[in-house]
């Protein structure tokens, strides 16, 4: 039997992630049955679950993927810019890369997150990259003298993440984006250093 | 046949709302079957759907109920205080009165809100009371000179509501409340009037 190359494995993994992402986005977590995952990925259940232990692991891998991509943008441009990208064009390529196409699916698992301790732990670990990138960016901003210095960086990190959670929820529900650009201006300004503060 | 008094109708309506609220909180929107709604309210499906056209109407009546109660607290104490109450004791009586016990259920319908235009319209109407109360409170604060006057009241209203959406999502997912008290301090301060602004 020929040895399967790492490149091939990575490509296969990517194929499964991309297909199942659109499957989750279209049918929701519960609605994304194994049969539909097979159709969406073009692979057999055997192949899919060779790479991911179960549907939950697949779902968490997508969440991790999103967090990692968001973290990259955060490192370059900050979390407020991530939010502006989401807002600008929630169905655009950039927003899709940040996981906007299945924001609703993420909300759908909220009951599960609340009631299933182990699932919540795994979810929290997946989001850790985003928190770390946000904190690092804010720390750098503080050293550059751009960040207010009367509030702890951890608090400002939690503040920006809370606004992101609100935006995700808002967009996932398809609610009107009225005023939200200006809202992000308020958010951005409220973490900045001001004269006299 | 004796005429049914308005008081009796109101009491029955209340009985249905209270029972179905805990049913939705426990089983989720999909899981709250007609049989379970009967058990939770102690009433027959005939009696329940005499008062509410269907499950959707019942669900939206609960959302309206929550928005109205929140609006009362907002008028007295402001939206930041509503958030502090939710945060302080998410399972306490005050938070329950604000609908915290079924926050997760509200998230569960996000897919439906996004894809079903009519449902979203009805939902938006139900939340209108909260927006109106928040705006009125901010306008009053501005007249009292406590509110920053360089940002439109509608933008500040949308800002506070976005933070509330984030908090609802955060608590519904059972994520840790670490730093959130201090985060609300940042939020409150960012809508206040400052010397030199």
C-alpha cells in the first residue's frame, strides 16, 4: 500500500472542513446529518470520520479555524477592524473567511454549550487564540501610548469580545445593521487614550 | 353559559405564559412540543391555543413580555443597570423576570429569524418597547447634562443594545462572567459626559 503523503492528508482535511462548513451553515447543527455531510464534502462517512472523531469534533475544528483566522486579522489590524469587516459585507469573502456564513449555527449550539460542561471546555479552548491575539494587540497599543491606561488590558479585551459577541448575534439573526458603523466608532474611541485621561 | 370575566381570561393567559416559559427554557423551542406545553401549563391544547394562535405566537408573546419588563427597569434605572442585574445573578428572581432563564431559547431561534422574514418582523416589533425606553432614558440623560453630546442618541441606543446582545449571548452559552462587571463600567462611562468633551 502506498504511503499517504502529509500534503494529501491536509488537502483531504481541508476538503472536509470546507464542505461541512457550508453544510452546517445551510442545515444547522442538528440538520447537518451524516448523509448531508457526505454529499457536501463528496466523501464517504468512513473518510470523514477517519479525519474527525465525530460530528462534534468536526464542528469544533471549524470553530477553531475561524478563531485562528480572526486572530490573524486581529494581530494585523485589531478586533474592531474584524468587526468592521463583518459589518461591511456579512456575506463577502472576507466575512466568510471569518466564519460569518455560519454565525447562526454557532448560536444554535448555545444550549449545548450551556448544559454540556465538556463541550463548553472544548469550545473555550478553541476560542483561546482569538482572546490571546486581542490581548497581545491591546498590550502593543498600550506600549505605543495609543490605549487608555486607566483600565486593565484584560478588561478591555473582554469588552471588545463582548461587543463582538453582540455583533455576531445581531448579524446571525439578520437584524438591521443601522447605526452599527457609528457604534463601532464609539467602541474604538472608548479604548483609545485621550488627552487628559 | 356564564360570561368569562376579563380577570379570569388574564389569569389564564398568565398561567399559559408562565408554564410555557419554563417549558421553552427546559426543552428549547423545537423540544417544547404541544404535549409538553400541556404538561407545563396544566391546560389542554384547546385552552392554550384558544389564547394563542400557535406556538410561534406564544413564543413571541413571551419575548414581548420580557421586552416590556426590561423597558420598565430601563425607564427607572437605564439599560446598563438591566445588564448589571442580569450579570449579578443570572438565575435570580430579577434576572428571571427579565427573561434570563430562557436566553438560550432566544438564541436557538436565530436561524429562523434570519431566514423567515415575517417572523423577524414580528420579533422586531416585540422588541420595539425596549428600544423606545432606552432611547427615552438617554434623551432624558442628555437633557440633564449627564450624556455625552457629540454622538447621536440613536447611535448610543444601538451601542447599548449591541452590548446587551453580547451579554445575552455570553450568558446563554454559560461562558465565564470574568471581568464583565468592569466591562459594564467601561460601557457606562463611554456614554457619559466628560469634562472637556
